């Protein structure tokens, strides 16, 4: 039997349930899960804040483990077949159809209506389709990436879903060499956005976040100026940003906070003719007020929403981890480790802001705080 | 003496005043004004809605006329000297410094803080620096464009400031061949946006505006579907747009209405991964509510503010008028013509929505409605 | 039995052969061919100039006809099932894998190594996979587009493969409103490039081609200046282009000629900081001499190769035909019509330059010259 | 009197001449030169290989020094006036007119025909307008940049003209995070291109160059794989590149070698749908053979020429030096230092490839090799 942590229904505590080990269909593989991430989205799922969630649900959309079993030919994008025993991660997005108007005409793959996501829109009734499980069933067509030998699974899960999402956002931000960038939010997404902004050759990186533990991590990931959102007023932060930018505001601002109030502040802190990328608003907290004259039109501003990732973002994230982890040490973002039985504690650690990154070890026994 | 129409102070009626004919400094020229435009911005100026307006003010930022006098060498961008007698228009934006951070590092010329605008930020105390005047003083460095022989001054002024502004907005919108585009607003700016969208090879063009006279013009400029904003509900318009787009919304929406409420509607009518260009919010009417989750982040939307124009937009507008006016007949947008003495009537005609385009003829005697 | 025209081997005349009517597999459809195009590529196939051609081969990569039979559910990109009887065309490119590095990481779908092309890289031994056949077997996954009711099949085939290929090239050329564009070549590809350049709002369009019949077509498609490559020297053409562009050269040049010598001329006729798009070099005629200092580096030139099309190019081509054919009349490009038995005559008509566009009517009896 | 090194005529040895100390016009400044660069372009100037060079000529287009004297108000782009005593560098490009078609319509400032370059197109008869001089006359309008306090003049001159030129080239190359990049050439331009490619977050960087001393520098600047062009065959280099890229070739290749033969190799080593940036071909060595089918059209390649720099490239180069020199140590590229009297030795050191970067110290006495 396979043990998995399950959200039975909105606002219910997570339970550990047992499922039979699945038989593989042709083209499928089975992943023995070493680590699966606890993400802010998992909080929303447990709170019932996402629409059309198929409860009961096994959370976990970023995971790493060993290929336990393969049925038929399952290849990576280089066409190399998986034989079993490889350390891999996989793209949580599955089933992008490649046939619809969004896929073929708009080439907007992250908006394909047929797209499903492991641990978010696939329910437990459909199989072991989330990472908080000893095994994950990798359906035919799931995009699997081998970890390079030098890349530890802890590093991969320390980066988690935040790194490829940040990669998508940073690329949409079109940062030029030597520009000054503001990152709003110092959770896992914001921290990876800081690292990647550093990797794009920014001049100054300003981070707004909290608590102090996360701001320390922000400094390690490359932030030059850190502003504690809980200990500063909006006027103080504005003064700090203007002071760092000749009174103009930042060339690029990246919202990675999940807080709608950040939008108004970000629109004000981006400079005229700058860019503002919105990537942290992953659930609906209602509207905010925006002034279309002063904050968009007269400002000649570009605002860019960023939804989800595609395979290229995951693929290149793995390459970046291989090449640059010596500089950033993503595994150090992991502050808490929990077994399946402590999944509710894991959610609590993330909810409180205590954790930077919490991970589930489905085969481990003990919770641990780094 | 030179007669000019002047706004003496906010909310005061326009008066005709007389000024001495100016002496030219080296590199300056004098324009004998044939036509000058009445634009929605002139209403704002008369109502005192723009900040830091230098009253008394001679309005008129888009004008056409004959070169009356030149002092020294004054050349067009091809390096051909003006000798007097040429039919020309000129870029209202003057004094972009070419030396500041915005000009040189950001290359954001429309946000140069040294930039001045004829008829808007230059006051009457500084000279004949607005088009509602028998003569306009073209300072050294003003960018002057000759009209091609085949291009009538009525056509140029019928396009007015709306055409180059629409050109800027349409280029920022990155419309692809065969896409469906929504234009919000059927004033001069919206009508030129419709024409240019047609010139970019859109498939369907949907216009939202009023009154009927302007919607008829929208059809002539190339709109395929026209929705009367005064006679339809927001639900009816949404249904019409979704019906025309397979339920997805438009590929590109362009706001050219000046109405802040248009923002919320436009954000909803653009499709996922589409673009929304905001070019009509030329004065501050306060904030609107925007949902950062559903309308930006999840939508993966690009929102692009567009402020002002630079010389290239005017230059290419003249080329487009020369080449394509047979298709669009911009001069037919002129519905009203007024002498200097009727300037208040001109503002009233624009304010009421009666006029599509009203023009001032500083040397003419009689008001006329087409 | 199904009759089809077949190239048996390189440099062999085309033969009409008979094949059994195929049984459909699940997800397949059968097209009753009304028209199939004769393209310059078919000449290369008959001459053995393309590598790895799977002879015997049924040519014909752009075709239009009626859905004769469907097995299972076959949908268009809007998800509407085909029932039989619809007038359709289809994307010749099939089998782009969606799984490899080129598809997923580079997003370079036209360079997917698994990609096959009807009438070019699929051979007759694999089925009725070319348009010079009474029926074409549409394999599962072939992208099918319905013709709008107002769009005649003659118009679709008059545009043929040239229109979507030109669409790809024109989009890669990033033509701005009011720019001057040179199109080299006045065959079907060049003529559609002229039409689409017009649809992008170019100012002047200069065409270089021959013979006179094609130059007349170029004028109809929107060329402002036509230069007969057989009756002018390279110096005369250069003088004409410089005369039309203030001595600077064109903003954008598009090579659609298939003649390697055009490359050197195009590099010289594009202006500094302009663009040069190369889309006509569909077979290997050996190298040409290029000066990297004067023609690339000092010129600050962008050169862009364009290979093949994807579904979006075909989809939007059909929308453009529906919306704009009244302006361009693509069906008038068809100068010759041939039955299957006259396929060798069809190739001869294209080879000689006599034809602008020749089409095969697999069910028709008689050759015809318009 | 001011001492300066002068090229009297093509192929003549450099001479030291004396000039009177210039009187400043309003808006001008005088630079006391600490260091001026010896660039490959200076070799071309001495050999008479550039067209329209105004001999006699004081070379030196990248220089650093102290503001000795200012007449009137001379400001940097932040609007801060220079008072004298500041450590500065300046943009060698001067006189970009801001009025012509290239400046205003094409926005192609590096192709403005009025543009002059200190040390290259300004001759000694026009003043002290090159850096191999104890003083440089900074005309009104010259763009001056202060060095941040933490930035040593040795670091600035170690980067020299290569860094801003590489910045222009790397930005035109649109490198994505995690891509593999080839840099051809390991002179100062290539070495800065390697550093900036690292700063853009490339995965693998492959450098081709020589001799070993420069390859060692390439490794320090971030190259992962270094191929000695003098000790490897073209086949060996191709094998190494294909081995590093899954057989596909590099995502982006940057030519920074000055050798026309590099063009053919670079076109072959870039992958399908990749990019090839040509920035090293600064003089005319005649044509090379290019296959438009296999190397451009079928390859779906982007080729981008890059000419010169504008102010933004210099401005951001200084920011990058301030922020990232700890990682790259540009000053270590300086291998040779010469006084004015040893200017011919300086040219010889560069010509032989012995030097990576040689600099002139107009006030120093002794040649020195690091």
C-alpha cells in the first residue's frame, strides 16, 4: 500500500490515507518521492480558496524522487529513455492539449483549457497525482527531467516551484543589464526572483518583505537593499526606493507577494516607462484601486501578468541550479522538513511565515527544523 | 498685430487678444496658421483640469499652415532647408533635452522632464506658442514636416493629434495579422486607432462608442462591429464581444475613450494572454477598481500605458495620410469649423459630443457645420 | 480506385497511378480534393534537389476540398467536430512531436526533427499523403481548417502555401506603419508578401521580379514601384531604390525569389539598422559572397531566416482571405489549371515562369489557361 | 604645452607632439588624462585601414581622468554640475545630431551621419580630441560620467571600449536564462562579452580564441569551455561545440574576433532558430562565403550586426563595473602600460597579440608589463 497525505475537503485537516500501488499503463512511470514542497498554494487548497478543486486532493506540485518503475518507452526531451533508478523531477502541468486555439493560434500554453496540474487540479480519485505521497503516478506525457549528477535533490526542492515561476516572471520583465529592480515579497517565489534578477546582471536589487529570517535569505540571494514590510511605513519604503533611484523609481518591479495591497505600492514605485510584473496574485483577494491616468497612461507603464510555467521554464531552472547553485545555495531555503503525518504542521509553519520553505518527506519519520 | 484665442484662466471663457507680430530669433520660423485643432485636451485646459498649466494660454497643439518667414537655416529631417511658402505641420512637443537620464539612459523621450508642448504647457506669456492664433512662432528646434503635394491641409488637420497618438498606441499594441481588436472610444483618437488597426491587417475590429454620428464614422474608418455605449448595457456589449471571439475575448483592446470606467470593461474583454493598451486617460478622474488576480495575473495579460508622441509618430503619420487617405478620408472627420471669435462655441461643440472634430480657422470669418 | 499523380524517382516524368481507397483509422478523415497547388518546391522534388525525398511521391502540399469521410471524432481548433461535407484545407506539416527539445525548450516548432510534410517528406508508399490525388488521407492529428462560407476554394488555393509562408516572413520582418519595404521576387510567395506588407500599413512597396505578367500582379497586390529584374541592371535597380528612400535604402527587405544572387542585392538595398528577411531560399544553390563589415556589422543590420509555417500562420491566413480578399483577389493569381494527366505540363508552366500560379484539379478533365 | 601622441599619416610611426593648452568655450571641460586605451581600431588607424580618417590624429577613444577645468555649467545625466576634480570618463561618440532622419525617425543613433568619434574621426587639427594626450578637450555636449567612489580608474580603463560595445552586443543577442553561448574572439571585446554573458545567466559559455594568456583570461571572465583557435582544427571545434549542446549547436553565438573567417564558423555553430551577433568586424577585410539556404533560411537563424554604442551602454557599463567588478576584475586585463613616447611599442604589443589590454599613461614615464 502507498501512504499519502490528503486534503479531504475545504477547511478539513489533512489526513494520511493508504492507496494500492498503481499498475502502470503504457508510457507511464512511477516516482518514489524523496521530497515534495509545501507551497502557499497548498494553504489556499486547504482553505478552499481555489475554484473547482477536486477534493479529496493529494497536494504537492513540485517533487523530486527516483524513478521506481517504467512501462514501455518513457523519454526525456533529449530522447533518452528512462530505465528506472534515475533521480528526476517532473513538470506538474500535464495535458496541455496541443490542439486547441490557445495552444495553436495564441501559443499561450499556460492558458490551455485542457491543462491539468499535479497536486492542484488533479484529485486523489484520479490517482496518486500529488507529491505528498510515497509514490507519484507519472501519466503518459508527463515531462520528466533528470537531475544532473552534481545537483542534489535537496537543492531542487529548495528551489521548488518558485524557481521556474520566477524564471517565467523575470524573463517577462525584460530586465536590462545595469537596471535597478524591486522585488515585492520574500517568500520562495520572491527569493528566486531575487536570485534570477541577480543572474540577469541588475545593478541594485531592492526587496520588500518579512520577517527578518526571510530578509536575511533575500540578502543571501542577492538583494542589495531589504525593507521590512512589517517595520516600515509605505512612505519610508517609498523614500528608500526613491533615494536609491535618483528619485525616479525602479526600472522594473516584480510583484511576488500574494498581497493585493502590493499592487498599488508597486505601481507607484516603478518609474515612468518602466515595467511592472505581477506574478504573486495566485488567488482572488478582491479588487484594488488603480489610477489609470497617473499609474498607467501618463506613466507609460508596462504591466505584465504571468500565469504558470511551461516545460522550458522547468528545464532551464534545472540547468541554472546545476550551474549557479554554488552562488545561491537554494537548499538553504529549506527551514522545515515534515513527514506525511505532520502535514498539518507543515501547513501551519508556512501559514505563520515561520518557514521559508517547508518540505514533505513521504518516507521520513520525523519533523525537523533547520 | 496678430489675433489669437486665449484661455485667460481656469473656467474663464476664451477671449480673442492681439499680440505684436514676433521677431524671429536665429533658427526660428513663423507659421501662418490655416487650421488648428480643437481637442478634448483643450476642454481640460479650459476647465483647469491639467496640472501646472501656464495661463493665459493659447490652445492648439495640432496645426497646419504656411511657412511665412524663416530666420537662418531651418531644415526638415531630410536636411532640406525651408525657404518660406511651404505647407507644413510641426511636432507640438519641443525641448526634449537629449541630455537627461530619461532621454539618454531610459530612451523614454516622452517622459523627458524638460519637454514642453505647444498649446498645452507653453503659455501665452512665452509667445505665440499655440495654434489658435493667426501666427505660430516656431522656436529653434521645433520639428517641422512638409506636407506632400497630394496631401490637403484639411486632411492633415482632420487627422490632427489623434493620428500620431493612435499610431503610437497601435504600435505598442503589437497587433498580429488576422487578430481581433477592440477599440474603446470613437472620438478622433479612437477613430484613428480604428483606421490604423485596419492598416495592420486585423481580422475583426469592434468599436464601442457614441453617439451614432461617431459610430458611422467608425464604420467608415474600418470598424466591423459598432456598439453604442449609450444604448447597450455592459452585459450586452460583453455578449457581443464574446460572440465575435469564440467566447475568448479580443486579442487586443485599445482604450481611447477618456472614461475611467472603460478600464474595467476593457480588462474583462481582452482575452487571456492578450494585450490591453491604455492611451485615452489623459486627465486624472480618480481611481478605478482592478482585480489583480482575475484581470492581470491569472489572465497573463499585458497592459501598456502610452503617453504622448515623438517625432517619428508624426513623420510616419504624414506618410500614412499621403498613401492611405483615399481609403479613410480623414478630412471627413471635420464636422465643425470656427473662427477665433467662435472658440467658445468650438469648445461647446466638442464638449457636447456633437462634433467629431472641430477646427479653428484663425483667418476665417464664419462658423460652419458640415 | 483513387487516381493520383506521382513522381516515381528524381528526374522522371510524373505518372498517374491508381491506389485503393484507404480505410480510415480512428481520428482520420478523407479529403476529396478540389484543387491542389503546383509550387516551386514541386519542381525541386521532380528534379531531385531536396535531400531525403521518399520517392515515389505524390506532390501537393497546399490543397482544398470537401471532407468525404470521418472516422471517430475529428475537430478543428475551436473544438467543433467535422461531420463530412465541409469545405476545408489542412496544414501540410504533420507530426510535430510536442515532446522534443526543439518543441519544448526552443519552441522552434518548424525545426522539430519529427515533423513531416504532406507532398514533400511523406512518400506515396505511406499513403495518399499529397494533394495531386483525388483523395488525400488526413491522418489523426492533421490540423484541418474550415473555409468560411464566403471564402471560395479558388481563393484559398490561389493563395496556396505562399500566403501562410509570407505571413510568417512578414511577421518576422517587424514592419512599422509607414515604412518602405522591398520585396524581391514576384512569384506566389512574393506576391502574397506584397499583399501582406500592404496590410501592415507600409508606405512604399518596391517589388523586383519578372516577367511582366507577374509584375502586373504585383501592382494589383499593392506594389507601388515594380522593377523588372530581366530588363534592368543592378545599378538601375539600386538607383531606383535609393531614389525612393532618400538615398538610405529600404527599412525592410524581404527575399522571396529563390535566387541566391538576390541576397547580395538585398543586403545592399536595406538601409542601415534595417531588416532583411530571407524566406525564398528553399533549396541549396550553393554559397554567395557576403561582406561581414559593410553588409552586416557596420550596417547594424538584422537578417532573419524564415523556415516553414506552423498552424497559426495557416489559421490566420484563412481569416485574412475571408476579410481582405475583396482587396486582393488571390484567385486571380491562378493562371493555369491542369488535370492529373497534365501534371508534367503543370510543372513546365511553372518552370518557364509562364504561370503565376498553376493548380491541379484531380477530378477535372481539361487543362486551361486563364 | 600639452604633449600628445599623434599618427601623422597612414603607415607612419606615432610621434609625440606638443600643443598649446586649449582655452575652453562655454560648456566645455578639460580632462587631465590618467589612462587611455590602445584598441585594435588604433592599429587600423595607424595602418590606414579606416576610410576618411582625418590625419594627423590623436588616437584614444576610451579614456579616464580628472576634470581639470570647466567653463560654464557642465552637467552629467543626473543634472549634477561638474566642478573640477572629479574622476570621470566620457562617451567618445559626440555630435549625434538629434535632428536627422536616422536620429528621429529610425532612432538609429549609432548610424547618425553627423556623429563624430574622439580618437577616430576627429583629427588633431580640430583640437585635443583623442585620449593619447595629457589633456583631452571635452567639447560642449560631450557625455561625461563620474566614476563611483569605489570604482578605480584602472578598472574602468581595463574594461575600456570593449565593455560598452559588448553590452550593446549582448543585449542585441537576447540571451535567455540557461542558454548556451559561444563567444568567438578573446580580445578585450570578447572577454567583456564573456563576462556579460555570465551576467545574463547563461548555462555554458564556450570561447574560441588565442593565445593561451587570453584563454586564461576568458576562464576568469566566466568561460566554461575554451578552444584555442591556433591549436585546434575547425572540425575539432565543431565536435566540441556539438558535444556540449546535444548535437544542436549553441543557442547564441557572438562574433567578437575581427576575423572574417569566424563568420562561416559561427553560422555553422549556432543552432537552428538561434541567434548570431556580429560585432567584431570593425574593418573591411573583404567578403566571405555564406550559404543562404543552409546557413540562414533553413536554419531559421537571426543574424544581428552591432555598430557602435550610445550613451546608455557606457552609463550602464559603469554601473556594472561598480557592482560586479569583484567578480570579474577588469583591471587584470591590463597587461601593458606605456607612456606617450612608447606609443609605437604599445601598438606593437597589441598587434602581436602579446597584450590583452595595453594602456597609455600620458603623464607616466615608463613602459611596464604586468
